[in-house]
């Protein structure tokens, strides 16, 4: 089953100035009335197109939420404290944003009878018992971030069950792409920065750990499908189904950038998951979703995008072929 594109709706994107949120806003803007609620703590105003209504506020603030959700048809919930390590250091603080605000948002959606698409995470699974991970795999998160995402994911389903609200949770695997920046931004952007600067590429541990890297344009397509699907009250894995080791990733990035940075190893990260990959057959079946961007072309486009950006500040999803963009 495939879903029609979302059109002529009033939508709210929380965290819309952030990495994933801002790409989603770009895809929604041509055919919908778009509002963004963002505190700009990590979000970047320059990533937003002109024709969106921006509410500069915190998702934990009931007034800001009420104001931004008034009359909306669909809410895409991407506001979060995305740093997993910060959730370990300050579990209560990240809980307020990642869980309590999500519940507030679901309540607000109930008032407005709005559809909700929630950014969940592969972190809900913890250490996998089997790969690839299906949505029915055991959920044993290893961090407060994972617990918060799991509870949000469960509330999302429950709001459909109890109140008939059309909700979908998307469990993202390792998302990468243009605009991913900052100290907690993920291994691909870190390695790219290191390679471009000629600094050592720092692998934590032996580099044999692996991840399912999914390009942000694919994540956006999954959101567009989730916005119109009839298969609500469900959680879906969003990844590629392919696993890449961190060592292979380091070599891919070094070669794509033409860098001569040495690859060095340091202490493994405490609590690091060894391997992760998504079984996306449920998303394929219900949302018509399959990832289109492979890691090599995704990394190549990212390298090209950054080269371009040094002369031209405009940056899209960074893929040359239009059919690989949001469709
Ligand atoms: C990522 C997400 C997290 C999500 C989870 C789902 C990011 C920043 N985090 O966590 O939000 O819930 O996937 O599975 O996208 N590494 C290095 N060197 C570095 C940086 C990282 O070797 O400089 C290694 C890490 O030790 C890890 C791997 O790369 O083994 C991936 O790390 P990271 O990009 O931070 O993502 P996850 O921890 O998988």
C-alpha cells in the first residue's frame, strides 16, 4: 500500500529548525501551510525558508504549544534533546523535553484532533538479540534517551488506541545528511569534519561495530508517507537495512574527501551498541517506504554539498538526482 503526498494542510513541525526538522519543512512548504515551533537552542534559523510561520518557543511550554498547534491538521514532532550522552548526565532534564513535552503535545493534538507523526528511535531496542531488528524485537533501552523515546513511542500508539487519534511513530536508525552539525551530531559529520581538516579520524574502539545509516532525504519521505497513511497507531523502523562498520565508514569518508587523515583508535564508548540494522518490511508494506540513498552516494553528495557551500551558502538535501529527493 502506498500513501498519497500531503497537500493543502496546516502543519506544525516541532524542532523544525533542527537537522531533520528543517529538511522536512523544506519538503512541506511548497504544498502546505507550515508552522515551526523551535527554541533555537540547537536549531538554526538560517535553515528555515521565508514562507513559514516561526514560533520561537519551547516545546515544554504549554502556552507556546497551544498557540502553535491551534487549528493544525498534522503535527510532526521533532523537538528533542538529541544528545544521548546528555541524557545520561542529566536524565531528568532530557526527560522533560523528550517525554513530558511529547505527552503535552499528544494532549494538544487531541484537543485539535490533529494527526501526529513522532520521531522515535532505534535507541528503543538497546542491544539487539537478533539482526535485522523488526518492530517486535525486545525493547531494552540502554540510556535515558532510549527510555524517553520508548515511552513516547508507546504513548503515541496508546493515543490511537484509547482516543482514536491518528498517530505514527518512526523509529529512526542512524540519520545523516546536510546540516547535521555540533558536538553530538553523529559519526558521519564528525568524520567528515576531521577528514576535511586533515585531523585524525577518531574511531572509538576497534571500528568493527556497525550501524544502519539512513539519509535524511529518506527520513523525510518516510514522514510524508506517515502523514497520510491509514495504517496509524503503529511504529515503523526507518533505515536502509544495510549495515556498515565504523572502520569502513572511516575509509569511505577518507576516500570520498581525498583526505590523507590518519585513522586512529581510542577508547570504546561506554554502553555502545555493537551492531544495529533495520528490517523495514513493515514500513515498505504499510507506508510504501524503501530507502533510496545508499551510504556511498549519500556520503559523496555530502562531500560535494560542503564543497559547494564554501562558495555558495545555499544547501539542500545535497543529492544531485531529483528522483532521489523527497518524492
Ligand atoms: C545514534 C543517534 C541516536 C539514536 C541512535 C539509534 C546520533 C548522534 N545519535 O546513536 O540519536 O538514538 O543512533 O540507534 O545520530 N563513533 C566513533 N568516533 C566518533 C563518533 C562516533 O567511532 O568520533 C562511533 C561510536 O562509538 C558508535 C558509532 O560511531 O559506535 C555511531 O555513533 P553515533 O553517530 O554517535 O550514533 P549512535 O551512538 O549509534
